[in-house]
C-alpha cells in the first residue's frame, strides 16, 4: 500500500508570533519555519506502517514556496521515500490544497492519505475533511490510533466524549492528532541520505488546480493583553473576592 502524506511549512511553534505593523498578517521575515507538528506525526505514522510491512512506499507532498523543499527533506530524513513540491508563492487555503491533493491522488493512487489534523498557522482543520469529500472517500479525523487490516483501517478518534473507533474501507483519509505517536528525530546519516532521495517540483497549473486565494484578510490584530492579577493575603479574602468580584463566564 502506498501512503501519501501532506506536510505544510509553517512558522515554528516556538516562535512568538508578531503581527505586521500594517495589520495585514503575521510577520514571516527573519522567522524560523519548520514542519507543522501534526504533519510530523502524520509522517511518523506512515513510517511506522512501512516499518510494520503494511505500507510499501511513502510519498510526501507540500504545497508552498521553494523553501518548502526543506520541510520535504525533513520528511524524507524521517523515512519517506519520495517528495513532491507543488510550488506556489500564494497563501495556500484548505480547499486549494485539498484540490491539489485530489489531483495527486489521481496520479499516485495511494491506499491511504495521512494529513495533520490542523496546520498551526491558520488552525483551519479543514483540508483532510475537504479532501475526503472531494474524493468521496471515508475519513478518520483526529486519529489517536491507526490499525489497517486487509482492505479496511480501524481509526480511533479523539472526540469530545472520549474515544470513538471507526472502520474505513480503503482507500481513505486520516488526520493525525497529538497522541497518535511521538515523532522521531531524523538522525544525521538519514539527513544525509535524504538529500539523495527524489524530490519532484510541479506547479498547481500542471495539476489543473487554481490556487488563487478566495479569502480576503480584512485585518489581523493581537488578542487583548491579559490584565495583571493580584495577590490576596489569605484564603478568607480570596473567598470573599470570589463571591463578590468573580464574574460568571
Ligand atoms: P488545515 O486544514 O489548514 O488546518 O491543515 C490540515 C492539514 O492539511 C495539515 O496538517 C497538512 O497535513 C495539510 N495541509 C494544509 N495545508 C497544506 C499545504 N500548503 N501543503 C501541504 N499540506 C497541507
């Protein structure tokens, strides 16, 4: 079974996000970028399925600028076999990425597509769901366990009430949640090996997809600063303040 994994290049999760002074978006110059953390989990799961003998090939895809090659190389160093960069300099929106992935699914015919549950830059949490809808495939979102068996896959999902297990007929779409696994660090020899693995660059046009953004950002603003707290001298004062000053949310 071939697995297709989608990996997005995002501002590193350790970076303190700054809003551009003209409020048109988030500052991205001189900022560290890395692979979306949920996509690392998606790649790790694919690599584990290959190590277990369930998957035969892992193809990683990123839709983004030339620099997204670095993200793809990281995925190759983790154990993916081949990478495809769908090169574009426009801001990618979930529907556009889902259409690109659908076109690649048409070419690559994977048995499973694994994405992150959400990209931490826009927190959309839409691409996997849209892809499954476009393909007419089953979807197992927020996966904390993925267990393929024959022509189906059992996906344990993290839902508000606890856990839910869905059985999907393959091919299917899965999105990775935090507890699915702990991604490995790429070792130095694997980083060196990854440099020689195939990385193909294509354009959205060549896949017949128009990725022109449809959303217009009106304004980006920082959330209001939290007000400083106060210290109370004893429990009695605390209880009193809770009774008289606490607001019911
Ligand atoms: P989102 O719907 O934007 O929160 O993204 C959900 C998942 O879709 C991410 O974790 C990635 O696996 C995938 N994805 C979103 N945008 C891209 C992109 N530009 N390139 C590759 N994968 C993407």
